[in-house]
């Protein structure tokens, strides 16, 4: 594989991971906007599962040297911060 093909593949991997992270963030924001409804354990389970699956995708991309480890950690940390905001808001609502 040529250097430009590897770079293109790496960029595509990062774009796909960013798109996946954005989907999860949107799910989190929907839940934050609907805090007036009661706490939904199923929704929380879906979010946790999504974040776990995303972390596995990031791990794969790091091991395949498609993204830098620091970039992957930043993506996961951003999602974890968003989840922490949601859980804090849900706990203060109880």
C-alpha cells in the first residue's frame, strides 16, 4: 500500500469514528433535553452499550495504526464527559 493510500485510510477511519461519536453525543443530548421525563434505565443501558462498542472500535483503530492512541483517548474521553454530565443531571433530578 502506498503512503497516500495509508493516509487516506487513516483519515477515513478517523472520519468514521468521529461520525460514530457524534451519533452517541446526539443520543446523550436527547436524553439531557428530556430530563423532565423520568429516568429510563433502558436508555442508559443503550448509551453505555454504545460507548462500550465505540471504545472497542477505537481500540481496533489504534492497534491497526489507523489513528494515534492519543486521538483515540480524546474521542473516548469526550464521550465519557458527555455521559458524566447526563448522569449528574439525572442524579440531581432524583
